[in-house]
C-alpha cells in the first residue's frame, strides 16, 4: 500500500512505454515502474512490497512466482510481442483479458479484480 | 504556441496508451491515434499531422507500405518503430521514405527527445540501428559490385557456379547439366580465371554474395553422388 493509501502496483518491464500505459490504466493505484534486469526481481519485491506486480518478460514472470505464491501477490504478465495477457494468482497462471490481448482496460480489470479478490483496498 | 501534432499508428492499444500518457504530460504535443492504415487515412483526411509514428506491423499491409502511401497524401515526417529491427526492415523503411526508425524498447525520455528532434530536422535513429543500416548499405554495395563482376560469366558458367555454391562436386554438376566432368572442370577453371578468384570455395562465397539464395538463377537439381 502506498503512503496515500492507494494500492501500490510495481511495473517491471523491458519495454518502458508499458509502464506509461499501465500508469494511465490504473488511476486507482500508485504505479512505480522499474527497468527489467535479467529476471532478478526478488529483492525488489521484498523492498517494495507491492500489492500487485506487472511484468513483460517470461523470465521476470517466472522469477516472481516464488515471492508471489508466498505473499499472495497477483502478478500480471503482459507479453506485448505475443499479444497475450495472463495472471498468476492462487499459485497458478491463468489466461486473462477475454482474448482481447493486453489492452489497458484488460490490464486494469485484471489488476482490480485480483486486488478485490484478495480483499485489497481498491478505492 | 503551436503544438506538434503526432499520429501514433499502432495496432496495439497498449503502445498507443503508453505514448499518449507520456506525451500528454508535455505541453508541446497533440496526439492522434490510429490502429490500422484505414484509421491513418481517416485521421489525415482533412489535416496532416507533423509526425507519424508508425508500427512496422501496422495492419493491413505493414508500416513500410503505410509510409509510402502516407507520403502521397501528406508531407508528414514519418518514423517507423518495431521490436526487433533488422538490417532489411530498417533499410526498407528508410527507402520507403521514413525519416527515422526507433526501437519499441526506447525509453520515454528518449522518445520525447526523438520527436522533438524530428521537428528540428533530425533523423531519429538509435546508435545500434544506425550501425545496422550502415551494414545493410555496405552489404548492398558489395552485392552490386559482385553482380557487376559476375557479368563476365557466360550463362553456362553461371549455372556451373550456382551448383558449385550449393556444394556440388564436378561429377554431380556434370550429371545435372548433362555435360562431361572434363567440361565442368574447364568451366570451373574459366570461372576462377575470369573472376580472379583463388579457389572453388572463394567462388562459392562470391556467388552467394552476388546472388544470395533468393535471387540465384533457377538451380538445377543435383543428384546425390
């Protein structure tokens, strides 16, 4: 949770404009974007303790699952190259976005849904 | 102050949203969006943007064709962008009239800088893409020179060289062209002499440089030795 009482969403991406798009889609959250660094993400998550995580690489997505499973952190994997969207929650990956691919609206819906599902503080 | 009108033509919502979010923070830009070339036509029906940022894979015919067609309608600066630019795509875009080529992994600050640079007459091309393009131009130059040199060969010698480049032995070439092995040997000697090449291997390399694989003369089927 951010200082302003809004959910904190971390975006770790190799395509920086994705951070911009997620920020525009998540007006209910505080979005903090970070550059992808070869899949290593555990330290960042332990330091930041976000309410949700958005990533754009397979490596980072897989690298985040151990922390996500232990802390019930929803992870949204946006593959802009494959035009797919999936979410990791309750210990497994599920396709998301109703087949529309990674649109800002789909990302917003998936994250909002995941935060609500956790009983999180979406306002 | 007149704002710079930028048309973002990309079929991926997420890229359009990213650029929109970024540029809306800047007071000197105005954003238009298009998800396909049809949308580009609609957006430019009455007024042309200053800059068009066009996805290499813009539907339905791709960014290179879109650049060519947009140039017939507008004197807009066009920039193509893509995920994995290759020598061929960068060169094709620039030859089609694009003023620059950007990587989609560009930083937000880098994109803003590039767009402002275009207005001042700069051609946005990141360092790695500039070097890709120079390599592509060198390759093209080398191919043109090699093709010029190959003109000294007769059509039969070209056929023989094509098979040599495919790794065929004299016996196989003889069978494929229905000539004697002795004649093949004589053709190979003539080829090396005319092209001033030291070896059969060098001749094969030369042929691939000149004609690649896609434009080589119709290959004659080579039977196994």
